[in-house]
């Protein structure tokens, strides 16, 4: 049994992939209260699954019982594996104590996770007048180092955005170089790769840096995950979900169509035994719907993306006509991979227009979750316990694709066994 700790866990996309490969979480640490409830609910799911008793989960995700009622059926030890705290100078010793209490005399074999990426992202730096130089998130990797020093895991897996390769501090030194030096000073040999999610069976263009460290004095080889190129399109990915128009759908009780693409089974997405939640579209204004219709029509007829400047003047209500001219973008149904799903989808769906012109809307949280390869039985929480479409979008956009995490875990397991 390989035990791991998940830092900056988010909604658990990275962790879910490792759990699928048989790794055992000791704890997840996350500062977002809503994401922590998502992690707790997923931990409860895995516990109930291990007990061959998913009925309480089914009742809860059908909206028939409250979160408090559901949690009352789960051992406290399972729910307490999620630690809802920001990692900081003020909390780190307390976090160590909580983890030590859970470990008893066991050890941490693996640490996974990546600090929030906004400070390193190219878009974030472009929008910030100080290019994020004063953002404290630039240095969250130092806490990652503290955990490596404390628990000395055999391996660690660090994930982050491509912008990390070029982000520099005020002295001109790259943060990626600084953090690698710190990790090496902790006694780790390092390997890193740039992985493109669409090359591994994920229907999304998403490039990420994966840095793997091993506690050793010798160089080691970390083999790339095996590439997988299933012959699917975005239309296939969405095909068995009910058709909706703007503002339609339900949090609960989504009935999948019987016909579906094999990829949904091979990627372990589809599950007809449990409720498929959050297939609910946001309402859109008449103006936005007219723009969406034009964007889909242009793609369908000419395979051309809509430029904001192509719109009639009456539809151009944004003041910015110099940049982000592709702000209205179709998730092209005939393509094998969508544009990168990011947390901005929680604010509006203009960059994620559904490819079916008859539905004329932006994609639902469940459709976004499928692009991120979350299983259909994955439930996204809010702070209050009342379902929140916005919170679901945010957590999904911030996540690591589950299938990508699973493929990394598979390779890590291989070299571990060696």
C-alpha cells in the first residue's frame, strides 16, 4: 500500500487518478472550503465503495438526503482526512501535527500536488500591471519543500502550468530554477516533462509541466505515460447527455441516453448506476445567444472561428477591441479535443459554446467535467451544501484531468515496483 499526501488538492482531480491506480491518501490539504467539501464527499464515496454500499451516496446525489445526513453515515476518520487550511507559516506546524496524528507510526511514501497556478500563468501575468511579481503564490513551493523535508517521501509529483517555465522573480531568476534547486537540496533527483493532455486520451488541449522527484543520490528514469489516441470527437464525448437549451437542466436526475461512445467506458467516465449531476446550463441573454448562434454557424459552415470584430456593431458591447478577440469560442464538435478548460468558465461561458446550434448555449458543468475526465459520479460541493453551478465550474476549471493523473500514477507504480 503506497500512502500519499495531496497538497493544494483542489477538487481532487490529481488525487482521483492516483486512487484509481491503488494509491492510498493519508490526507488532502486545501484552503478552499467548497473544494474541501467536494474532497470529503469523494472520500465518502470511496469509503462506501470499499464497503460495497453506495446507496447512501446515491440518495445524497439524488437530492433525497442532506449533506449532514449523508456525512452522519461516514466514519469521522474518513471525513477528517480532508484538512481545510491554507498552508502558511502560521499553519504549517499545526498541519504537521494533524498529519502525524493520522499517520501514527506509518510514513508518507509520496507527495503530490501543485500550488495555485495563477501567479505563473501567462494570462495572469499579462493582466497584472506588476506581472504577478508581488503575488505571494509565487513562493508557495517553499511550503512544498517543507513537507518534503519533514516526511522524506520516496517520490513526489509536482504539477503546474506552462507559464512556470518563463516566470521570473524581481531579480530575473526563474521560479522554476529556484524551486528545483530547493527540491534538489532536499535530496531529490528530478525529472520533468511537458505533457499535452490530448495525447493521452483526454479530449482537451491542455499542456502541463509534470515534475517528478525521487529520494536518491543516483539518476533515475521516469518513463512517459503511454500515449492514447482514441478516435473520438467532442460530439462523441457529449453524445449521451440530454439535449438542453439555455437555462435548462437539473442538478440531479440526469438520464443518460443508451447509445454512447466506447471511450466513455474505457476512460471510466460513464456510470449508469449512480446519478449524473450538474448537467444544468446557465441562462444567457438574447444578445449572447445571438452571438453563440453566429459563432456555431460560422464554424459549421466554414470551419472558422468568430472574431469579435466580425460581429455587427449592435452586438459589440465590450470596450476592449484590441485583445481577446476570440472571447466567443465554440467547443468544436468535430474536433478531437477542446480548448483548455480554466476557472474563468465560472464567470461566463462565452469561451465554451456548445457545438450543437439547436441547443444554443454554453456547456454545462457536467460537460466541462467530462472534458476534464472526471467520472460522471463525481459530485461538486459548495460551502452551504446547496448545489452551486458556479462553484462546480470553478473547481472543474482548476483541476488536473483525472485520466492524465491516472496515467502518471500508472508509470510511477511501475518504477516503484522495480
